[in-house]
């Protein structure tokens, strides 16, 4: 009996079975897509000596070999395939070779096709949004090579992401130059230029605001300095005024004293004259 049911060759004695070993070379042909979108055929040939135990049902054993190689191409671990009693195909193909085949048979990694343009996966959603909003902005491009157009579209998308994320500090001039380069080859970037113009006006307004704030701060400092100086001068003026009052009082006192002296002088003179004219006898 076989492991999976009644054997088909029960009438053959085990001692009479003819056992042979053959070397089987299995070519595996795959196709990959190149970065330019062209299809190149890549022949990946795996030469692996596989010992196949061929019994009376040798044809069925070879069929099992093909099935096992297909199983390897799906990157599943190799397994022993039991066909019929004592007819076992042992596959010893390493997983690394399966991964190598898968690598060459996979599309180019990191790129996505968006309306016929192959761009980096990181800008694919941005390009889809741009096409949805503004249509095919590269339709009138003077460059007819899809690869060149895709490269320009990637640059436009990256600049759009920088503007969208407000992450263009110190990069605005570079972005404007790249946008002008894209415009020079008839890429529709008028919508992006409108954003850049708005950013430029906002930057100018912010610079003017900062200048006014600086002037306001300087004026406030000057005002405080002037107020301090005014208070100082007023204090000095108060001292001067007090001294002026004292000097004025001194002048008034001196004037009164002077008048009293004059009055006393005339009085004394009159008395002197009177005594001089008086007779002795």
C-alpha cells in the first residue's frame, strides 16, 4: 500500500522494480519590465542536478518534478513530493535561488505608473491629485521622451509637496528656478506659479510686518528714553527755579537795604547842615 492510497503497480514485486537515477536540468524563463517601460526578456537558467528516482511510473515522477519546480517559483519551501510507492522526487533547490528568480521577474521596485508616466512611489499620489485638478500638465511638453517627462513631473511633484507641507524655507529660489525650467519645456505649471506668487507676497508682507514691529520697538525705546530725560530735566529745572527764587529774594533784600541806606544818608546830611549854620553866641 502507498501512503496516499492503493498502489497502481501492486502486481510488480519490489525486488524486480527497475531503479534509475537521471540528471534533469530545468530552465526557468521569466520576463521583467525595465525602468523605461520596455519589456526585456531575461533568461534565468537554474542548472540543478536533481536525483529523480524513476520507477515503473517514471512519467508520473517527472510530472511531479515540474509541479515541484512551479512550487519553488512561488517562493515556498521545497517539499518532498510523494507520487506513488517508492517513486519519490527529491527537490534540493535552495530558497536563495528561488528568491533570485523572483527578484528578476518582479517589476522595478519603487516606481508607479500614473497615466502612462513612471514616477517614484513617493510622488504618485501627488501626481494623481495634480492630474485630477489640472489635467495632464505634460501634454504640451516639447520633450517627447516619456522618461524625460516623468523626471520633470517628479520634480514638479516634489516641489508641490514642499509647498504643501510648508517646508520650503531657504528653498524658494531653487523651487522657482525649477518651475521656470519646467515652464520652458511647456509643462503647465501656472497653478504652481500662482502658489509661489502668493508665497512671495506673504513673505513680503511678513517682512514688512517684522520691519514695522522693529520700528515700533525702537520707537518705544526712544519714547522711554525721552521720558527719562524729560523727568531729569524737570528735576534740574525745579532746582534752578528754587535757586532763582532765592536769588530774587536776595536782590529784593539788597534793594530794600539800599533804599534805607540812602534815606539814612540824606537825613544825616540834613542834620549836619543844620548844626553847621547854627550861631555860637
